[in-house]
C-alpha cells in the first residue's frame, strides 16, 4: 500500500508538467482511474482521486482538449461509476470535481454539451434528492447550469416542466447551514428560470 501512495505522489509531481499530464490523459491509463478511485482501501482510493482531480484541473487548455475529444466515454464512465457510486466520499468528490470542471471557462463547450443532455439532467436531479446535504449542495452548483442554459434542448425543457412543481417546492425549502448571499442569489435565479418555463 505504501508503495502505491509513493507512486501517487510522484505521479502528481510529474503531471505538474503539461506534456506529462497530456501523455497520461491521452493514454489508456486514464480509464484505470475509474477503478482506482473505487478501491476498497481508503488511502489508495483517496490518493487516486487526488491525482485524477489534478489531471482534470491543472492544465486548462489540455484538459479542455481532452474532454472535448473524449467526451462520450469519459462522461459515460464518470456518470455511471462515480456520480452513481454507493460510496459517499466517491460521490461527493465526483460531484465537486464535475462542478469545478464545468464552471471553468476553458471548458465552456464541454459544459454546454453536458447541460444539453436529458440523461445528465436526470442524474443531477437524483443527486439533489440525495440523503446527504453536502451532495445536494454540490449537485445544486451543477444543476444551476442546466437552469441557466439559454438554449435548452426540448427534452431538457420537458423534464424541467414535468418536474417544475417538485423542483420549486424543493428549492423553496433548500437551505444551507451558514448564510451565503451568493447561494441564495443562485437559488433565486434557478427558481426564476424554472418558473418561467
């Protein structure tokens, strides 16, 4: 186990260099992270998750290119294996990472593609219903992108309209523990967007 953690630290140090990060992103090794993140050993899974996050957030132009070129398989794996994980930590880290990736300006094209999918919307709506408040909050930060999309495809609009009353009821009672003006402003905007559909 210790050797895996040492290798993880060395890999994170190496991927600080864009050319090495690009090599790892473009290799078949990238697909193995979906397995490593879900290993039963917490230390190794956490270490793999830290490396995965570093790969997907450090070199913005490289990441944007990788996500554009590998959108289908990457988000299929991400959604089905990480966002749908039964492990709280895996799910929470995944939804936080998804928010970080989609909210990054360099990933704007990827974000628009992601929020134009009814399947992705349904995953996020289910995460809003998660028993964990922390997962609900992270899911909200991604869900608001669906609501804010000015060019919603008809199938996304249909799902939002069909679930409008449930969503409005949910958001009316959706609070976080500490006072946060930005959160409240975002929530009001989401309510306004959904009400206007």
